[in-house]
């Protein structure tokens, strides 16, 4: 297969005209050797984290599809640590949509003058541009429309889907006495139909999860979720 993109945590290969294959790596985002799902650099490598992320992604994507949420997921191969997905058209050069239930990470760093760290949030949604050079700047719906990246109608749909997806993930984790603090999602449009769908992954690498106020690392999260 033709390698078409090398990402921080996944490589992308062309399978055919309508499908690509994602190869999950053992790299995670962070800084100075500390994992941070909101970081835009690879912070560390954790043996086995790629397979862990794929297993969780398969679990959540299948659950979302049963709930009627459109996704790019086709099938996963845990042995090869790959996932076959529908080809997607990005919004601009890519967007990240974050749903926050607690004031932590970059949210607290920006707005700490107005909130306490760990303060409850009502599923706050924010969108950032995927732009390493500019530190993934937050962007409003007005700016997205003005710059012809995403229409206001598409923004409303993505916001609704994000809340629905985050709620499903949050409820699933709560069954195991785990609390979702925040989750980072990505969306694109089906190349053939134009339908907005969830893309990328849902794993410990793109969410913060705590148990009894203690942060759960991505590898530990899989054990708590499936054991």
C-alpha cells in the first residue's frame, strides 16, 4: 500500500479509491516525557499503546455505529495494529473538537483567573485548528465560516455530534467508576456522500480519564475498561 501521510501517532496508507488504512504507532502526544492529549508534539513512546488505542477505538466506534452516529470505521486488525476506514475530506487542514467536563489542561491555563482547576464544566465545546506552527489556535464558528473552513450549519452539526459522542463515552466509562474529564475528536466529510462523520480514533490517547481524582494513563485505561 502507498504511504500517503505520516502522523504523530498514526501513519496513513491508501488501500483503494475510497478507503485508507491507519497504522497505529506506540507514540503519544505530550511534552517533556509527560502525556498530554492536547499537545501537538510526540512526548513519549509507550510499548503496546498503539494496539491499546486501536482496541479502544474499535470498541467505541462499534458502539457509536449502533447508536446511529456516522463514523469512518470499517474494520480493525489488532494483530497488524491497523484500521480500515472510509476516505474523508478534511475541514481546512484539519480541526480538533474538544468536549470538556472539567477545567483542566489548556482550558485551565487560559481561563484560570475565572475558574478553579478541576471545576465542573457543562460539556463545553471548543474547536482548534490543527496547526503545529501556531500551537493549534482555538477558533470560533464565525471565524470558521469567514475563512471558508466550515459553514455555521456544519459547525452546529459537529457540535451536536460531539456532545452525543462524548456523552456515550462518558456513560460507558462511568459504568466502571471512571470519570471523563475531556475528550478530543476529529471530523471529516465522506468523500463520496459529503456526510459529516467522526474520523481518527477514540482512545486513551485523546482523552483525560480519572478515577477517584487520580489520573488514569492510557495503558491502564484499557485494562480497567476491558478486564
